[in-house]
């Protein structure tokens, strides 16, 4: 017996809803009052820093004024430090502070613990399926838009 192939639009809608719910639940489990934009920017600074605000805006796929607002808040919270670029004094470089690094570690640890506890409740087959799906999602989302 052959199974019907799902139309891509139907699968896309279901996948969008599931990913949105998962992202919301992980934000709730993180226990941090940072917005998703602030958390993402902080993680990018940790990964790519020292980085200029323009480079960060490109990395986050947002406009420069948007990242400027995010950076102001991250600096107020002392999670990011801005210094003058030694090669181009008109520019600045962003680095994560120890407090920012600690906050990211805390949120990642909480999210990982939540997921690990949930995964432990699943069958081996379901965990294997999720591992395959995770790899497929990485391939799907890693592609640049046409």
C-alpha cells in the first residue's frame, strides 16, 4: 500500500506551526527576560566577535537601525561591550562581556535540560527520527534564499 505524498504547502504550514511552538516553548524554558532578537544578537556576538554593528546587522539579517536599538539595550544590561576599532577609529567593535557569556550559558543549559528530559520520554525510534529530522532541518534552513 502506497502512502499519499503530502503537498509541500501543507507540510510547510504544519512545520511552521511546530517550529514556532517549539521556539516559543524554549524561550519560556530559558527563564530569561531577553527578547528573541536580543538573545540572537548576543549569541552572534559571542560566536563572531569582535564584530562591527554593520556586520552584526548583516549576520542577523536586519537593518542597521534595528540592530542599533538591540545593541543599546544589550549595553545597558552590560552584556555587550563596544570599543573603538583600532584599525578604523570611525568604527566600533562589539564583544560579549563575561555577564553576557554567563547568561547565554545559563539559557542554553536550561533549554538543553528541558529537551533532554522530554527526549528521555520518547521511544528510541522517535529519538532516531528526530535526529534525522534535525539534520534535514539544518540542510533546509542553511540554504540561502534564491
